[in-house]
């Protein structure tokens, strides 16, 4: 049995095969998981993630069970490992959207069903799968810039690029740093894959000649009290037409949403690339279908 807690859990061949299967399922839907059950546990609110998972299991012929943190005995201090033992014994898959990645790891340790990271403070791997499908559909080869916070999206792209052999430039404000263990993992994998990873504090340097420009919200869920400080820290990091002008002429902009216009991306640029961005959001459905099928085969 396999879990999907981060992209570290899959190798290059498995990631590419999963994206290929997602493309097939997008063109030709099949009911491959009839009568299978997915438990969806949310400690954080969700729009796209909930829709993608609930529709994916339903269209594959299965059922989804939605559980908020308030629905569980966790709110009354039941140990997480006990919750994992119960839920994992009754369903075929567990999707968990958590505040702390450590909670996800503990749940997976005790669950008899495969556990999927639907977002944690460290990683957002299903979003990256959707991005990879979008890149392939728009025939982009892996020259990427990430501009923004050293958050779960940044971490996940760093892992993905290092495994897949991509060229990735990351622009972060001064005093924002990637966790040493994640950076070390990426450096070691880059040696094997041929990936080229660069870090800078200059968004123009990161974006220059790239095919894909990625950004994300500066204020993640749970960081609302840091809004004023972060807006100051990220001054000048907006992705606008000036920033995009140094990318390749046909470069695309990706954003995992929700987007805060006037902060990480300008209204004008967002609307110019809105077709790609909303197809990126839709593609979450198909990669989740492929992921569920993969995990079922690996049992």
C-alpha cells in the first residue's frame, strides 16, 4: 500500500505515468472505482480541492464522505492515531487537508487505507499534478519560475522539478528561506535528474526566458494576522505585465487560486491568462482520478 503525502513518495516514471493516465481520463471517462469509498477530512476550508476529490470518486463510480474537523472526536481530544485506525479500516481512501504536515504523517502511519495530502503547511502535491497536466497540454517543457512565498507550493515545485529534471528559478523576498531539509532533498535529486535549481531575490532574474511563471497568495490560510507585515515584505513581487515581459513570448501564468489581484498578481495579467489558470483548476479533477486509480492498483 502506498500513501501520497508529498511528491517525494513517487519517482519520475510514476509521476509521468500518472499525468498520462489523467490525460486519458480527461478524454475518455471510465468508472474504474465502482463502490469504492473516499473519506475527505478537512481542517481547512476548500473550494477546488473538495470539488476535485468529490467529483473524481463519484465519476469513477465510488462515493465520498465529507468530514470536517468538528465532525470528528478530534475536537474532544481523541488521539489522531485512533481516528486514523477507525476511518482507515472503513474506507478505501482517505484525503486529509491539514494544518500541520506532522498530523498527516501520523494519520498515514496508523491508517489501513491510502492517505492523500490535500494540502498541508509543507506541501500541496495534488496541485502540482494539476499544474503538470496543464503544462503538458500547453506544450511547455519545464523552464519554470516561481515567485512568491517559501510556502507549500514553493516546496512542492522544488521537489517536483528536482525529480523531473526541470529548470526552476525561485524568487523570494530577503529573509524568506526554504527549509534546509527540503532544499537538501532537491539538491540531491537534481544531481540525478539534471534539474537546474536557482534561488534569487529578484523576480525579473527568475522569470527571464521562462516558459511557465507561477505565483501564489502571499498570505496563506491561518496567516491573516501577518497580512500587513507580509505585504511590506513582498513589495515589488507582484507579477504584472512588466515582470511577464522578460519571460518567453508565449509563456503561461499559473496560479493555484484563490488569487488576490493587486497583490501577487495584477488584475490585467490575471485576466490575460485566466483561460489557462481556470483550466489548471479544472485539471485537478483529472489528476485526482488518476491518483486514486494509481493508489488502488498499489494496494
